[in-house]
């Protein structure tokens, strides 16, 4: 078991999953629910709508395309939701490639939120998926999945810990093996963390990764995130569901994590989401005053 000093104590937990940054996990789940039922779906997650409907904060949000009257013209439930759908698909593909071709058998999902990949994807039989998030988020998730009698397709180990604290002991206690290759994912997470926590996370991933390990994460390149404060994505998110994303983002400049990884010998590839829109033939494309303009998906491997 993990010592209580490493565990998220739940002190901010009165609001459950929707407290603080946890509400963003519900936002992404709603986007995945809508994506699941699009006629041209990029990723399917049949669990997503159950999370959204189970939380009082999100129970009234749309979970199906026909519930969004303006459809794709709605900046939040159209374009932004599609962005999350594309991100889900691209990172599903990355993880599956890493285990099936790359040979990793340990998957670590940082800020896993309501990610149901342990239940959705076809993992090798000996794969283990570690889900790291705050205790309130993981206990809400557990309750919903239990209610659905959901069965994971890999060994699944929730690790309730705050990533601003020392999460390494919690992961070790959860059974992470530092001698075996791993694949790591920080999807929709790093810009919520203090820069020092991001730097520590990258350093630690490097330290715990054997040769043949891989990492993907999402970054925002803008040095000043408020430059897009008036963008349709941010204003629609604030107006339609009351979430001020900029207020949840860390305020300080981001570290150059791709540069740090390259300096440690990792091979890195930095892609825009729009690259994948073109590859898949659907998804968001650049527009004026675009909160997605600085988003990058970084893929790294340790040779
Ligand atoms: C935007 S959600 C993304 C969830 C998931 N990766 C996905 O894409 O569906 C961000 C997640 O990061 C988690 N998170 C943010 N800061 C965290 C921290 N300091 N420690 C642990 N988890 C954190 C939140 O609780 C939330 O579940």
C-alpha cells in the first residue's frame, strides 16, 4: 500500500469529480460521448456518456450529436469536441502501437480522468494500465464503472495521487516495474501543472523508462495563454458550461519538455493536431483567433 503522504488526501474533495480541474475530465468525456455517435466517428467510447450523466455538474450536457442544435457550428460541442475526438483516436493509435509493435507492457496514464482505454482497447494479455489522477476523480470513475459492471481488458491499477506531490512512490507501490519497457501518456494535463511539476514529471519518466519505452503528451506553445482569451473555444466553454479553462491553466511559462527529452537522448516528433485532421480526413482545421493554434502533440521514444 501507498503511504498517506503520497496519496491525495481528498482535502479539496467536497465537490467530487467536478471540483477544480476535475471538471475538465467531464468536459472531455462529453466530447468523447458525442464523438462516439457521430456518423463519421474517429473514436468510440461507450462509457463516456455514463460518466457525464452520473455527475450533477454535467448531467445536462449533450452526449449525442443530435443534442447539439447548431451541430459543428457550435464552437464547444462541435469543433472543440471534435478536437478531443481526434486526440483520443491519435493517442489510442499511439498506445496500441507502443504495446503491439514496441513491446511495452506497462501503460501509465497521467491525469487519466475518465479515460476508459483500459476497458475499450485491445491490449496484450499481459499488459497493465496504471491510471493516475486525483482521488475524487478516480473514486467517481470507479463508482460509475462498478455500476456498469464494466470489465477491463488489461490489468488496471488506479493510482490516486496528486501529480504536484511525489507520485513516484505511489506508482512503485502500485506495482510499476522499472526494469520493463513502458508507455506513458499525459493527455490534456501538463498545462494544468506548475512548471516545476511538469519538469519533475519529464525527468522522472526518463529515469523510470528502460530502452524501448515511449511517451506522448499534449503541450501548448504559447508563452501567454491569455492571448486567446476571446477565442470562440474559450468563450463558448465559459458561456455554455461555466468552465473558464484559462483560469484552470497554470499561469507560468511552460518548460521546453521536448527539448529536455531530446537532451536526454529521446527521439522526439512534434506534430500539430491539424496534421492528423488532414491524415484522417476529418477534425478541426486552423481558424482565426484559434485557441488550438499552439497545441502540439509530442511523441517521444527512448532508443
Ligand atoms: C482535461 S482532463 C483530461 C483527462 C484525460 N487525460 C482525458 O483526456 O480524458 C485533465 C485531468 O488531469 C487531472 N489532473 C490535473 N491536475 C492534476 C494533478 N495535480 N494531479 C493529478 N491529476 C491531475 C484532472 O483531475 C483531470 O482528470
